[in-house]
C-alpha cells in the first residue's frame, strides 16, 4: 500500500515493535496458560510441544512479556491519565457501543475507554507477574508459604481470564473502528480517521488545519 | 504406577466418566501410634519394594532420617518429644506419608489428565508418565505430601502399594512392621479394629485416645490411632481439621467453567456486534472534507 504523504504519524517504529512484542508474548501466554486453566483447553499444549513444554515455557515467556510491558508502560502512561472529559466519555459509552458517536465528548490521542483499558491491563499485568513468580514451582514456590501460593494461584487464574477478556475487547475495538489496524502496521492513520475518532488530537497535531 | 485400570473412581483434569465397571472394596491402612517403636523398618521396606534409594543425608540432631519426605522417600517417621502433662514425657512417633484422602486436594488441583487417579478402593495414585511437573498437587494437598523430583520434575508420593494391593497383597510397610503397629484391610474392618484399640488405650489411662479419620477430606484411607486424639498437632503438626483449602476450592471450582464461558461469549458477542451495528467508519462528511 502506498502511503499518503498527508497521513498522520501515530506510532514510531520502536513503539510498534514494542507493542508487537507484548502482543505476541501475550498470545503465547494465553494459549499455554489456558492449557492449565481447564481440561477443555488442555489440547492447546500441543502447540508448544506437549504439556511439559507448555509448563516449562510459559513462565519464561511471561518474563519476556512483563519486561516488554514495563517498557510500553513508560512510553504511554502519561498519555493515558484520565481527565474529566474521559469520565464524561465513559459515562456515555453505551451510545458509542450502540454505534452512534455524535454526542461523544471529543477524544484526544486516546478516548476514555482506551485509557480505562490501559489501566486495567496494567493492573492485570502486575497481578499476573507477582502471582506468576509465586506459583513458579521450579524456581520460586519453595520460598513462599503454602497459603500465599494458594492465593496466588487464584489471583493468577482470575487476572489471566480478566486480561484475555480485555484483550478481546481491545482487538475487537481496533477491528471495529476501520482504519485503525494500520496504525500498528505502518504507524500512520489518515487525517479523516483522526478527525473522526480523535478530534482533539487531530487539532493538536495539525493546528486545526486540513 | 499401578496395575488397575477398570476401577477408576476419579481422574485428574477429566470431565467425562473414567473406566469404572469394576468395583473394589474400600481399603485402609491403620497406623497405631501407641504401638510404634520408631524402628523405621517400614521406611526400609518402602524403599525396597519401590526400589528407590534416596541420597544419604546428614544428621540434623534428631531421629528423623531423612529429615523430610522427598521424591524418593515416600514415608518417614517423625519423632516428637512432648510433655503432655507436667513431668510426663512422651515420645510420639508418627509415620508420615500420603493419607489417601477420599476427597484428594492433589487430584482436584492437577491440570494434567490422568496424572492422578483415585481407585474405587480409595487409593490415590500418581501416574508420572502423564505428569507435567507444575506442582499444583503440592498446592492442593492439605497434608504437604507430594514432592517434585529435582531429577525429572515429576511428582511422587506413597502409592499405598497400589501394585501389591491390586494383586491381593498388603502394602510393604504393613508386611514388615515388627510390632503390628500397621495393619491393612477393608476400611470398615480397620475402623472396628481401631475401636478396640481405642477402648484398650482408654482403659490404660489415655482418656482422649481416638481414631484419626478426618471427615474434612471425606475420611482417609490411611488412618491413625492416636493416644491424644484431642491434640493431633502434638504429632509433628498433624492437622486438626484438614480440608481442601477454600482458596483451592475457588481456584478449581465452578468459577473456571464460568470464566471460560464468559471469554467465549465476549468473543462471539464481538462478532455479533459487528454484524448488527456495522463498522465504526469515518463519516462521509469528514471523508469528503479531505478529498482534493
Ligand atoms: C511474568 C509473567 C508470568 C509468569 C511468571 C507466569 C507464570 C505462570 C506459572 C508458573 C504458571 C503455572 C504453570 C507453569 O508452571 O507453567 C502459570 C499459569 C497460568 N498462566 Fe501465567 N505467568 C505469567 C503471565 C501470564 C499472562 C500474561 C497470562 C495471560 C493470559 C497468563 C496466563 C496463565 C494461565 C491462564 C495459567 C493457568 C492458571 C491456572 O492453572 O488456573 N500468565 N503462569
Ligand atoms: S506436578 Fe504432576 S501430578 Fe502434580 S499437579 Fe502437576 S501434573 Fe499433576
Ligand atoms: S494426602 Fe495429599 S497427596 Fe495424599 S491423597 Fe491427600 S491430598 Fe493427595
């Protein structure tokens, strides 16, 4: 696809690479983690070379994801601070889901829903990382009392299920809002896209022009 | 490891029925602590029958040897010196190992299909060829029994000699005990036998003697006769009311099928949202604005 020189830059190459590192490790973690989650998903272990390999690989992939996620957190957290406009946006989220964005408050680079999702994902990742270390039998579990291991097992499973739901919503929102996926491939979006979906951001970087 | 296959009552991480056409009689091993002299013949018999030799450890200043259960030591004597009443020292020696719970926390927690099975005779057995080494059984067990081997990352514990019992023999430890402190048979008979022992102990001044067959885990297929059944903790921390932890219940209960269902619903719901509401596109007005 030939890019329009008037397109707006939304993500740098390193931001995109970082996001893909998180995305790929997340998918691997979700598939391998579900293996242990419920017997219905146990066959997924075949993608990793069997149950033992899934058990061995999952926590190491987790470490890679946690590190990539921390890097991404420092790139984006300032842009995700929730403002009163975002709260207003969130209170009208029903209209948005209904497919009518006419009365939605103007979003900046991120709308209220994206920001809320960001913080929920941060919470899930923190819980998953801490609990994941505690239940990592081969290296760490012996350091912790049994009560904490049991609690961490519950927390890890719950946070994982929560994060999978959040990511389904995240990916769907990107598919639903046409013209968004390219931001993660090429880093650019069209001007019309920006004006439609993130008007305040559009004005900020174009000075209001066309 | 075992020979049985048609009398499986429960199987880890399995949601369909297991082969169960053959029904066997519930069995139990009864360990009478008041008769145990701490000779460790049962420990030796266990390593011999199972053909396991643990690392030779170091003396830690007490009789317990080895100091803890391991992937190669499935039973061991725990010695505790307690003053139950002022001036009356007692040496309470408990043979520790898997209790073969009727409601086994290990089996409930295990994510690998068929890595843990429970036979209709009550024996809980690990099938190491299906074990993935996650250690969830350790998390689930209320008695701190399973051990993950450092050599092969598989979980091991007492099998109650399921291989011997399957062919009509008693467990190796039972056969070996020189004082008759360990007996084996139908669980019903073992309870009757224990009642006789308890009556005898009571007549000898142990007013609180009793049988340890904790109902919190549905009863166990390894039971103890305790001189002080009112204080099981005296016996190297034998739990008073063992039960599968509520945390493990929450982790392995209905929450997971519900969560799995919810995940599926969100995914399918997204598809239906797209089909019913259509994509969120740039409006024609704005599009025109940017067309030269
Ligand atoms: C630093 C990050 C992480 C670490 C260290 C970690 C570690 C672990 C460990 C040790 C287990 C037990 C199985 C095994 O031994 O392999 C596990 C289970 C699991 N993990 Fe993770 N994990 C991490 C991140 C994640 C993420 C991001 C997900 C997201 C989908 C996830 C989903 C799961 C699930 C669903 C289970 C099964 C839980 C259960 O048995 O109920 N993990 N994890
Ligand atoms: S370590 Fe083996 S037996 Fe124990 S829960 Fe994991 S798979 Fe099951
Ligand atoms: S004592 Fe522990 S390992 Fe043995 S059956 Fe009960 S839960 Fe399983």
